C-alpha cells in the first residue's frame, strides 16, 4: 500500500490557521447576533428577516464548530503519531500497531496507508461520546481530565530525564560491547586446539607456575575458561542494569503517550464546551411577552432561545427544568442566565428577577467567571455588560444574589 508522508510542523501550522479562521467565523456570527439584538424594526417584514438572519447566524456557528473540531482532530493525529514515533518501532506504546511501518521521512513521519484512521476513529469516538453527554457530565469529565493531566505531569517530573536515560543506555551498550568482544577473544583462545594440549612431563599434575586458579594444571585453556566465566558474570550484571533502564525509558514514553492522549481529550472536550449552545430562538411564546425585545428581558431572551418559559424571569429555571431542559450553575455561551430577585434592585428586578443571554465566558479560576451578557429591559433598554459569577458546589451568585443557567434539553 502507498505510504503517507507528513511533516508534523507544517500540518500543525495548518491546523492552527484553520482554528483561527473558525474563531473569525464565530466572532462574525456574534457580531451579527449583537447587530440583530440592537435592530430597531417592528412590523412589516421584520419577523421574516429576523428568522432568516438567525438561521444564518446558527449556520455560521455550526461551521465554526466543525472547523474547530476538525482542527483539533488534526492536532490529535499529529500528537499521537509523534508519540508513537518517539516510542520506536514495535514499542508497546504503539497503540495502533504501526510497528516497523513507522519511519522517518524527510523530517516527518511515514505511515503505511492501512493504519490511517486508527487514531482518528478513537478520537472521533471520544468526540461523539462527549457530544452525547449532559453539560453536568461534561463539566465532571473536564475536572477528571484536569486531575489526570496533573497526575501524569507529576509522574513524569518524578521520572529520570529521558535524555539522561539514553546517555546511560549508550554507556552501558558500549561497556557490554567491550565485554562481549573480550569474552569472544577469551572463548576463541579457550577453544584453540593448541591450548588444550596437556604436557606429558607433569606426571604429578602439580599447579603450573603462574596458573591463575592454583588448580592442577590440565591445559592452557583452563585460564581462558575462567576468564569467560568471569566475563559472563559481569555481562549478566550489565544486561540486568540495562534491562531496568530500558523499563524506565518505556515507562517514561508510556507516560508521555498517556499525557498526549489526555491533552487530546482535553482539547476535544474544550471544542464542545467553548462554543456553547447555538441560539435556537425565537420560542413559540416570544410574541406573548409584553413590551419589546429591548424593554423586556424575558421577551428578549425568548427571541434568542427556544426555551418553554412564560413566567417572570426568576421562574424560568424551574419551568425549564420541569420541561426537560438541563440547568446548572456554570456559565456557558448561549445559555440563559437567570438572576433571582434582588431586593436592592442592583442585580435584578426586586420581585421579578432577570434573564439574559450569555455571550461569552472567561474562566478566572477558583470557581469564578467573567460572564459577558446581552439583555433587554436593563435600565430601560438593551444593554451589553459583564458580570463576575462565583460558583461553589451546586450554587452560584453575582454579588450574593443567586443565579443559575438554562442549557438545552437533557440528553
């Protein structure tokens, strides 16, 4: 079968460029979405225009997600092939059976066509699995991967440096080769016929002067055989040391391959979480909310998300959960932010609460997030602002006021 050649650096650069284009597409869809949100057009053909533009925005976001997913798939291919290549032909870490088919090719990697798609299938299976997960399970998987990556890095840090192991192996190989050469010479001399002749003058079989073992002298091969025995002992010790070092090297490479796999999974998971939830509005109940999209937060949210909610803002999370929608405490782009009533009126309406569309999320660490939102009915009209959301366990709040998020239908 024909060989497939790959220059890892060039392929990685192409994947990075593809992901940049995906980001531009996504940012463009967000800009269109914001423009649509600020559009002051009521009546006439506004409804048809809004629906069509929403379809365009959703299509752009889907294309951006597909491009980003494909970029991450390419990166996984490069990481896995390079991890296998570093393990060497036929090495146990060669999980896809490359064996002797793997070879350097112009600074890249050559793979026989029959193995193409093995790692791709594994990566796609994982990607399909996380796409079928609930948001709660995705967040749990993210925590598990973070812990596993930290443990893998700690394990690698505790191991002997791979370059040092290589250096020690080279030294051992040189010493073993020298001993094998010396043993071969001693064995050759021990096997020589002229060294096996016993003199007839020593009738009493006395030790020969200078004989190394002090035993009665039989033939000259005696000393050479002793040398061979001693060299065998030294060779056995060095080979045992080399075997242990090789096991260390194999363990190091296995851990490197394990970390590469974890990183690939983390990248795939991030590719599903980061884009968030595509806007699927308007909901069937959108026209029944009073006011306009700019002046009523529930009407604005119903314009952009097709969630089965019809009550006041603070009722939306319970209504959505009852209708089979997943809710939680972690912000995700495209989710509906529900803020409970704030008696002070600073974060939401004192009795009705508030809802908004999450536009973007910055992870601040420690369970805190900078959440960018779009909303209607805030300070009398449409606005865009950022809130700092703190999460702890199953709860979340903004400045002490409880909040929650509506995702999509439960899987």
